[in-house]
């Protein structure tokens, strides 16, 4: 598939922001709260530190790609068969992640906003919009993220400012009561979900116009998203308390319900819901676009659009099959971060190590 679509560094940074925030803003606060309790905000700060290391790793791999996509580089470094196996594993990971994102939308809508609507209907409508974005391509997704970013910033400012008066610092004390172990356990999820999932951008890097701006744009986008996630986790713990933050499936949505300005401005949780749907849509669309890029590369196709509708049917089916119910789906948080770290960070480290052993940067290819 020829590399004809190009985006600029700003759009690349915005895509990193949307992936980092994505579905994470609604579901992540409960995960470190379960592991680290009231110290979840410390886990979030450690997650930013470790996450910057992950982004530096990805940007280094992207630089050594020299115009290749991630799966093309894997085949170049590891050989056609082993590299193809890595590409297939990456393909399966992207597909499962896309299905999980669709399922999260369905679970949230049927439990919080539209309980009488069949989850299959929500999956179909949401997937249809995602398929349209994928069909229109990377440039459309990037421009959509750029268009809605001011709205996202406005919603974040409103959300945070209205919650600041409700902060109870006593909910954060005592600090490190149970030692470093639980904090580090929480840091695994705050590193994996926002940052390890940025591995999908390794397929987008060759489409960035100014290759010299990739690392800076990558770091800025990831850091901004990481700070937003850390802030949401801090607000969840300091306002809801560790017990409610850990037991609630959607702590940040519960936070939004607490906003009450003069008994006049109330029930603005719809703002958070819209913000989450927006970021999740961009993230899901990009993931599924990368899925088609990878599929087209493996089958040596010139274009991917003929596969969008059939793969969309499979996506809707997998979003239901991935878990029998919402409780089981939430339990996937016990192992999903390790899959993110293995297929994102682990694979990147493998390619980087083998590339250094082979010596020097490999000559670039034209196109992807």
C-alpha cells in the first residue's frame, strides 16, 4: 500500500493525545485505585515517568524505521517469517483492542445512559461511524481530531474547575501507608493503558511530513494526555475516596455527577460522556485504520477499502464475543496491561535490540 497520505507534526501530537486519553479517562481511575488505594495518584505520576521512557523507545524505533511502517520494519529486521509472525501478533492485538473499545462504549451506554437499548444496536451504530472514518482514511481522522480539540480542552477546563472546590485532601492521607509495592502495581496500569498503547502510532510515523518533528510531537502529545489522566485519578481519589473510586466502574463519571454550582448548574455529566465518546471514537478509528494498514501489508494489497465492511462485521461480532458480561469484561484489567506492555514495549525492545546487533540503520524503503 503506497504511502500517499501525509499528516503534520501537530496532527500527530493530537493523535497521541487522543490515544492517551481515549477510553482511559473514564475507566482507568478505578484500576490503580484497586491496587494502590489512596496512593493511586502517585501511581499515576510514576506512570508518566515510565510512560515518557516508553515514548522515547517508540520514537527511537520509529526513527530507525527510516520510512517503514512497524510491521515492514519487523520483517526487515527479523526476516520474513519471524517478522510476519510479529506482524500477525500485532494485527490480532489491534483487532482485539478495537473490539474492546467498541464493547466499552456498549457497556457504558447500556448501564449509565440507555439501559433499555440492546447493546448490539449500540455496537452497530458506533461501529458504523468508525467504519466511515476508516474508509475516509488517516487524513480525515487527523483533521477530525484537530477540529474537535478546542472543544475537548474547553470541556476539560470546565470539568476540572467545577470539581476543585470538592477536593478533600484528607482522602489522600496517610501517604504510602502500605509501602511501595501497591503503588508500583498501580503504576503498571497507568503506564500500560495510556502509554504502551501508543505503539499503534508506529504504523503512522511514516505518514508524518516532517520526520524531524516526530519525537517532539510524540512527547508533547503523550505528556499532555498523561497529565490529564493523572489529574483525573487525583480528583477521583481526593473527592470520591479510595473505596468509591475503586468500586465504581466509571469513577470520573461519578465525579461529574457531583458538580453542583449554586444548585443551578447540575447534571453536567453529559459533558464528560460526550468528551469520552469523542476521544474513544478517534482512538477506535485510528486503531481500526492501523488494523487495515497491517492487513493490507501482510496480503500485499494496494488499498484496504474493500476490506472495511467485512472486517467491520467481524468487529461487531468480536465486541460481543470478547466477554460474556460487563463484570467479566472488567476483570480483563487483571491481564490486559501486560498484553499492552508485551506487544507494545516488548516487541519494540526486541526490534531495537536485533537492529543494533545487526548494526546501523537499515536502508529506507519507498512507500509502505
